[in-house]
């Protein structure tokens, strides 16, 4: 029997390796041909060509025009240089401005140095905030392990540890390419430049379908294995930042399925979650896919807007956790013969609270870092909104527990703080301080209601409240964008510009046409104001108008996530369970998973009394049960 299990186990791993080998074969063929280039600008006149130095080979660098097949125009920051009024061409050379004065050309040494320094600041900012997000993994590990029983502490900690490496490799194999392979050609604001450098334009292949005469982006098509065709500093910085975001999604189900998840099945899950679910939904929102295009295609605000991941990261993880916890079933003894839930307290509340503080600290990388720009001054507003929502969430969760039970419950205070952080993640750049406090308060109340609803009504055992914190409050977060955004940030988001003057509005979508850009510039010159992302109650928070269509886009994205991710996860857990059982053996679960599955106890020097486990009745802690 043991040999059969090993054969099945290693057969599953061999399947993953075969997939990697087949993909690498296609990658080698892809790398054998020259890398794709963005469309070249119109050729300058012969006189201008004589003044422009010929491109020379240079090392990989996002500010190098020769390496990235760009032109001098790419180095003008933050807006392109003016076109030559005589030729209409944007060459990057000095031109004559409207006042008749000679401008500094984009090819000048000064402009190149400024551009290089700004990109360098942005790359360093993105990397450092990515490091903070990576450290959040320690916070998740402490929170989840502390909320579980001591007899499986090493097992829970190990799932949190190994998901980092497993998910990372899956994301490297194909997840990043699926998610961001077409971001270089995604719709954006008129005049916008990639914050990490022009190398992002190498991610220029988006697989899409024409539906209702509109493009529906489905998945990226380049960047597999971070091959030579995307070997660029901008892309590698983006990979690191988005990989640690993926890892947050991946680790959420480890809490909801804790204390009974077969570690060998978990290994298969680690590759799958990094390769497909996060990447697919992420492409639709952040990679320029069809949810991001709802504004341009159907007039729904600026498309589905999620600044830092309430839906892309947290709701996705919450829906996977919901599917996994539903299929794996409750821990033994969690529900009594009458169907009522019985408490199974965690073994270390101080560990939980320490982990929560680590997560709150890491969130200063999660949200402000999502600007991908240390030169975007909005990072200050984002950081303050983030911590205000966390405080409000903890307070209102505590008040709700005191009102209901007379005592605050430390673990629910922690979940309240995390709920506030999850909910503010999508709207953190688009709301003011009162809006952030309100969102945190709503999340703190909602997480308490959700925890009891999932446990008492749905009869789903979630040891750490992950489904409520991340799934429920992640949904609240993206809906909050459509409710409370005040129009002060996000102009041109999703390629949609909404301009207002004297109560009138004009909407311009960035189709790249010269006529569109000329019209946009003229409206700005005539005093029209370009509005950012605005919610349906935006005027209560300082916006010039209310945009109900933005709420529509957020609802579409939220429902899409719930349906797609949940069904995809249900299918995966069913399939993987046929390869390796999803749930640990009953006897191992009763004894604790540390020794049976990990081969090491978390606390070998301490006598474990296991006072928190409910009585199981027949078969509980008996020799017969342990020998099953």
C-alpha cells in the first residue's frame, strides 16, 4: 500500500516536471528568433536623421533606447517631448515650443540622466516594498499557526513556509507570463510612461477574443520562464513584486484548510496556484484583460479598478479557501451531533497578535508599493489611508464582540485589523481619510458577521477566519472603490478620461489615434478638468460628480471572481484529490500532523495536553483509532 502511494505521489510530481519540460522546449524556439518590438515611431525627415545618433548595442537596461527598440521620445519624463511644429514628428531632438523658444531634446544628456534617475528610484522603491510584502509571509505563518492546535503547529508552519517556494516556481514557469505577458500593450492614460522603464513594452502579447465587436483580453502570451526575450530590469522588478503578491493569495487557503490538509496534496496545490488562478484573474484586471477593458468597451467607469489587490489577491485567495474548506470538510469534532459548531481554540494568542503586527507593517509595502513608483507622491496618502483603515477595523470588530459577548476576543481584534487592511487595499489610492476610516469600520463589523455566518449557517470549518477576512472583506474592498472613490486620483485609468467643465462632461478613450490625443490636449487647454476614479457617492467625499457606472464595473469583477475562481478551485481540488488524497488520515489528524506527516514536533520539550480538541466519542484517541 505504501509503495502504491509513493508511485501515485511521484507520478503527480513527474507530470508537473513534464509540463515544465514541454513549455521550456517551446520557449527555446521562441528565444531563437529576435524579440518582439513595440511599433516604431514615424521616420523623421532626412535632416533630422542626420542629427540623431545611430543606436548602438548596450547592456540590458530599461532606459536604453537601442536595447528596447524605442526612440528618444521614450526618455522624456513624465510626458513626451513636443512634436516639431514644422514636421509633426516626435524625434526626441530639440524643438520650438509655443512661445518660440528652443526646448531641451529628449536625447540630451540632461533628460537621459533625469529619466534614468527617476526609473532607478522607482525600481528601488518597487524592490524594497516587495521585500516588505515578502516578510508578510512570516506574519501569515504566525497568525495561522497560533490559531491552530499545538499538535499540528509544525505542519501549519511548514505549509506557510513551503508555499513561498512552490508558488514562486509556478509563477516563474507560466504564471507571470499569463498575467502580464500583454501588459505592455494594455490600455492606459494618454501620455503615460511605464514607471519602471520602457522594458515593460517587451511584454507585448495578449491573447484576446472579439466578443460583441470588442476585444476581450484573456491571457498574456510572453514571458514564460523569464526567458531572454524579456531579460530586462523593468520586467524583473515587476516579477519580484507581483510574485510576492501571488504568494499572499497562495497562503490564504493554508489557514482555512489547516490541521487536516495532506501535505503531499498541498505540494501539487503550490504549483497550481502560482501558475493559473491568480494569474488568469490578475490578467483580466492588472494585465489589461477584459475586466480592465470594461470602461473602454462598455462605458463602465474606468473598468474594474483594484489598486493593490482586494479582489486580485485577497478575494482570489478567499474563494480558493472557500472551495478547499468545503471539499476537505471540518476538523474532527468541530460540529457536534446536533450540527452546532464547537470551539477549537488556538494554542498561542501572543503569536497571533505578533503575526498581525508583522502583516500590518508589511502592508506599507503592499499598498504604497503598488504605485510601482517612488516618485508618485500619492504614496503618502495611500500609507495613511492604510493604517487608518486597519485601526478602524480592529476597533469596530472589538466593539462588535463586546456588544455580542461582553468581551473583546483578542483573535477577533486581529481579524478585524486584517479585515480593515484587506478592504482598504483596492480603494487606498482613491479615497480620503474619512472614507478610509469608514471602509475599515465596515470591514471590522462585516468580518464578525461573516465568521459566524460561515461557521453556523454554511457549516464550513475555517480555523483562522481566512474566508471572511480575505474573501468577504476583499469583495467589500473593490466595491468600496465604486462607492467612495473621490475622483482625485487615477485619471486615465483603464484608458478612460472623463473631463468636466461647467457641469458638462466629455469622455475620451485612449485609442492611440492622433486625433484623440489632439482633442484631449485641446480640452485640457480650454480648462476642462480630467477626473480620476469616482464612486457613486463620490460627491460626499469631495468629487465633482457621482459615477454609478464605476460601481457596475466593480460588481462585475467581484461576481466574476466569485464564480470563476471558486469553480476553478473546486475542479482543481477534486482532480488533485484523485492523484493524492486531499485530506490527511484520520488517525494522523487525531494524533496531530506534526510527527505523521512532517517527522518533527513543533514543541518536543513540552507535554501537550490538547485541552482544546472536542471529544470525538467513538474512536477518539484510542488504540483502534490510531491504528486505522
